[in-house]
DNA sequence: TTCGTCATGTAATGGGTTACATGATTAC
DNA sequence: GTAATCATGTAACCCATTACATGACGAA
C-alpha cells in the first residue's frame, strides 16, 4: 500500500541521522542532490504533515542543542520506528520505477544505511535499466539514421555518451561492492580518481 | 509577451521540416529527445490548439502523400509565417532560463535552422551556465566537506563529472563552430569520435 | 475477425512551484 | 535600527501524466 514517494524517502533518510526542522531539511536536501534539484516549502511542509499523519515522523520537544539558541515556533521532526521500518523496507524493495533517476539518486545517497546485499541489488537494477535504455536508443538511432539532421544526431550521440558514462560508473561501484564482500560491509565508495 | 514554452518550440521545429499529424509529432519528438522524455497527448493536443489560436499553425487540407493511404479524421498541422517568425525570434533570444536542460536540447536540435552567430551564442550561453553550476557545486562541496557520508559525496562527485563532461562537449562544439567561420556556415557537428 | 497501430481528443488527478503572509532572531 | 537569515505555512496556479472514450485501417 501507500507508495512512498521520493520526497518522503529523502526526508526519511535525512532525518535518520538527526532530528531537523523543515527549513534545515530543505537546505540539506538542496545541497545534497545539488542545486540540481531544489525543493520548495510548498511541497515540503505538506509532505511532513502527511508523514506525521502516517505515523512516520514525530515532533521533538523543543530541547535546545546547547549552542545557546533560543526557541521560536520551530519544529524538529524525527523518525519514528514505523518510519525507520518504512525506510529500510523501501530501500530494500525494487519496484518497477525504482530505477528512475530521482529515485536512484535518493536511494544511493542512503547506501550508508543499508546492507551490502541491498546496495548491490540497487546498483545492478539501475545498471540493467540503463543498459536497456542504451540498447533502445541506439537501435532507434540506427533504425532512423538520416531521418534527423546532423545536430540532432549529435545531441543523441551525446545523450548516449552520458548514459554510457553512468554505466561505467555503476560498474566501478558494483566491482567495489563485490570486492568488499570478503572484507567488511563498509562504505568503500572511494574509487580513486577514475 | 507570450513566452513560448519548450513544447511549442519543439513543435515549431518539428513542423518546420514538413507538415505532420499530432500523432507523428509525438513519435518524432519522442525519438528525438530519446525515450528520455516522452510526451503525452494530454499535453500535445491542447498545445496544438493553443498554437492554432495564436496563429502559429494552420491545418493543411487533407491531401494525400502518394503513399496510397486513405484519409480518416487526421489533421496535418503546418507552420504559418507567424510561426516561422516566432521560431527564429525564439531561437535568437536568450532569456535567463534559456540554458536549462530541456530548453537547450530543443534549441540545439534546431541548429540547422539558424545561423552561425546564433548557434555560437546559444552554445556559449549554455557553457557559461554550466560553468557557473560547476563552480557553485564544487564550492558547496568543499564548504560542506564531511557533512555528508562517503556515498553522498560519491554521488555529488559523479554529478560534477557529468557536468564536466558536458562542458567538454560544448567546448568541442564551440571550437567546431568557430573554425567553421572561415569556411561555410554549414552544420559540421561531426566531431570525430571523441 | 481480431490484434496492432494509427489517430484524436477530454476529464480527472496529482504534484509541484510561485507568491504571499508572518514573525523571530542575529549581525552589523 | 535595519538587513539578512531563520522559520513556518497557505493559496493560487500551472502544467503534465493517466485513464478514459472513440474509431478507422491493415495485416494475420
């Protein structure tokens, strides 16, 4: 039931570390997924509400954090047990749309909160998806050769290249993850300077 | 007035070549920008209507195209003079949001319909925009070092890499475009096999 | 005759951004 | 004191997808 949307997932992940205010969540998420995707209050606050209603979050009592700040009408949210359960459940599950860009990014950024097997599964799922896309696009390009002008083709070529680049990245990550099997289950996303 | 949205722009470009039905437009655009961005009828047909109302498009009489097809309730749209004017106007103009991904892609795919100067301006605008983004993100990453775990940092690193890759691509295109100044104003988007 | 594709369209729905409204607190 | 930032929230709006409704044509 209740398909958790990407935003909820991201919030769950951010709050897993420590309780935060809506304002802080926004800043963190904005920086995390980059100025790539900002996030408006118009979607954030309503989402927090929904999650409260679902029992995934609670508001903390307004305890200070010793930095000598005073308290206003600020609300620190934290994840309930139900929320934690939902998070791991959602990370582990691999539904059809799980490999879309946004979803993958959010999941990936939470790798530190999962186990080796889940990480591997997510990486491989994404890799498969991209490989499919690659296949589709290049077949389509071959089929439609000369139906587009040089610039459009160049654009397609570049798009393909970007996807290929991501596939290579994933391969590297998968290899790292695999070789870590014998070692520890620790985050080892260094990958030199490839 | 009337800020032309990306979809209208894309339609204008597609129809510049030849008159097409809504159905065909969708197929072409879907293949052009890839299965990356499909396009639903729910947005296409209303948009065609709007464009008709604005006088940018007309419907052709149902002449056959000699492939022996019969005619149903199919509507072939083509661009009016006003539409053509709008297209070049819009290609030439460089408003603030012109360098967003979608907009750039659409503009780029229409390079064959513009002149050298416009192409160069669009490429350089996009390059500048990406360079800014690059700068922002890497500063933000340096500033926030250790505020994110290894995986999140890896994700950011990869994002950065993708943008860098696109910048390199643009540089190549700009160079090609520049060196073509002495030659002809022809599309020369070959770029070997970089 | 039935299935796939061509072909057009609308209504419901969903999700998000923008703009607005409000106010406390901190740094200068 | 005043500007910037912290902080929360709502309402209006925009725009796109999804699902639906309809139907002709070509090929198996």
